[in-house]
């Protein structure tokens, strides 16, 4: 598609008096950090790579990758994103250069810190170009949907989303969309995978919790954190997609059902559109779960 994917900035210290670059320097006063596992953001450093984001205006997030000694750092911002997040990236680089003497590369091109602010408009143009190209690809039926990584979790952009984006020629539209979709208190579902000792089948298990607002895919799918990034392939195929239920007293339910059939049967009153691949489930009780399971005996 030729979509401009984002901007990469490499910061390398120079001179003999190098200093460790801390997260506090990088984040400043406005940003927070989490760790993205390929599907959603978590609090544990071991769970994935570091992502900085503004909780008051959540967008794509700025990926932070330190060198082993934390003397140098790579930053990445994906497009499309908001003008505000582009500004946060530039401010981040300025804070680092005020802390230590360093060289800056923007997409492998050396630049001076004074030149970085002058690139703001080109970054904004690149973000808008990416948005326009995504919009055109979806409306032309080239793709049913496209996955983008938000700061908090993955989002699937489809026809409904791009019709919203196409109404405006400003990045404020995608800014508002990204924040609205991520500034909610909800559990973002991710499957766990098991191998049955007897049959050898690979089972994928989603967990639905009682009285918990949750975001679930309309159909089960392999998440990208399991993909081999060298080959682009997944190491295994799923034989069965399953769903189990956890009650509010944290006891798991004895009835395990077919995930895809459950989602098809779940009434519209219990789910609302979230994005091109997902729905938002406000709440499901034990009785409702059992009723749907009863309808789908043998699944």
C-alpha cells in the first residue's frame, strides 16, 4: 500500500561523560509508561516493550527502546496519530538533549535539535497521508479491516471507522477516535493456548468474567504476539476456540463452550460495536451464560 508507517528517532550520546537516560527524563510531566505485549498494555516490564502515552489524550503511544547500558535510546511513533502526540515526541527528544550531549537521527538522517521542530509539519503531513491511504484502502475494498496498535491495545479499522475519518481533513478526528476507544475502563480479551495431552489438539481459551466490562473479538483469532517476526508465520494452528466463565466470586464455571458459536448467539442487547473486529460486552451473568450455553448444546 505504500503507507507511511511512522517516524523513527535514534539518540546516541557522544563525548566521554555519558549518563544513563532515565524514564523520568523521557516521560516529563505529562506522560506515563506501560509495557505492550503485542495486544494490550500492562504494568509489568517483563510483559513487553515500553510505550509512553498521555493518559489525558491517548493515541498510538511512543515506543521506547533503550540500549543495554541505557546510554542511548530509540523512539518510534506510528502514523496516523494526533498532532498532540507528535508534539509530545518532539518535547521528549528535547528533554533528552537538554540532559545529555548527543547525536540525533530521524529515519536514519542526522539532524540538529533546532531542526527537529521544523520537521513537525512534515510529521503531521505524514500522519495525514497514512490516514488518507488507510481510508482509501478500506473504501476501495482492498482490505476488510486494518490493524493498528494503540497505546492501550490493538484497534481494527474498518468501513465504519474510515467513514468517520473521511468526514474531516484534520488529524483531530483520528485523535478523538483513538482517545475515545482507549479511555475506557474495560478488560481487553486475549486468548490463552493449551495442548490437549490426549488428542494433541491446540485449544484457545478466552475467559469471560461476570459483571466485567470487556472487549472481545467477534471471532477468535491468533494474536500477533505469537507470530514469528522473521517468517511472519504462526508456530501452530488452533483446532478449537473455547470460552469459559468466571463468576464474581472468582470461581470458574464448569461449562466450557465453543467461543465462536457463543459470540454468534450472544444477543445484541449484551454487546455493542467496538471496532471492525470486536464488540464491547457490558455484563453477562451466570444465568445468561448458562442460557446461551443451553441453546448451543454439543458445541
